[in-house]
C-alpha cells in the first residue's frame, strides 16, 4: 500500500508520456530499486523532440563520444545549418559538416540519412503504427544506424514504453551499480533484471540513466 501512496504523490513532469505515471506506479510496486530511484528523479521525464530526422541525426552525432562532446558538435551543426532538415544537410559540403567536428564516417552517415528522408525511402508516417521491431528493421538499413541507435529513436522520438537497449553502456552500468553492488553484468544479467520491469523497460532504463547522470540526454 505504501508504494501506491508514494507513486500517487509523485510530481510528474507535465509533458511526460501518458503512460508515465502508471509505469512509475507499477515499477515501484514490482521493483525495490525503482521504488527508491523514481521518487528522486520524478520531476524529470522523457519528452519527444518530435522531429524524426533531427532525432536520428543527433543520435549519429552522439555515437562513441561523450555527451559533452556530442552537444558541442551538435551546436556547431546548428550554427552551420540553422534550419536543420534533410535538404539543408544535403546542400552543405562534406567539408562544412566536417568542420563542425564530425568524423569523415559520420559525415557519410548523416548524408545517407538525409538522402533516405529526402528521397522518401522511409515510411515515416507509418512508424507510429508499426511495432518496435518493424521500425528497427527499417532504420538499420540506413548507414550508421545500428540497433542501439534505432532503440534510442524508439525511446526518444516515438516514446515507446518497453524498449530495453541491451547494448547501452549506461543501462548496464546502472544495473551493475544498483542490482549487483558494482560487479560487471552481462546482457543476460540485464535481461533477467528487466523481466521485473515489463512492460515499462523504457521508464526503468530512464531512471537508471538519471541515477548516473541527473541531466537528461536529448536526442
């Protein structure tokens, strides 16, 4: 009963997804770690940026570099391309994109992403009605977008509630710290812990991220 009372009293961000309060309530009832973590960060939430192209481009920028470095590169891109869009990216030279701090490979990735959007090779309008795996299958056809990036898109853009990004180092670290006393964990360990989170793996992952870094990453 106490967990229900606490969950009901949470101050949830007004822009939270419709399912967020229910997810918090059930996670706090089902999982002792979530019962402790969620109240600490309940005023933060996942909020969609709404623009699929920008979400994916920002995910590519953030691959294999720190959050701080990714933000610096992204801000330089926005200076070079104030109205970020597929067409605007394709009108910029590779040299201009590289001068923003993108590696040669990431320049190729963002250009390929822009071409997919510009040429209508993606079923963007149908993504909201497609299941998670169908969206992932389409996105991983784009150069530079693997399963992790596709899962970040499901979480940060489509706000899917039950995504478990097993390749995410932050998720594995959070599970290690809170469930295994800091011992290294495997994907199998993470999957076993997450059985207690379904159907709200996105929300549980979000709060583990917050426990490691209170400032939300944006995509």
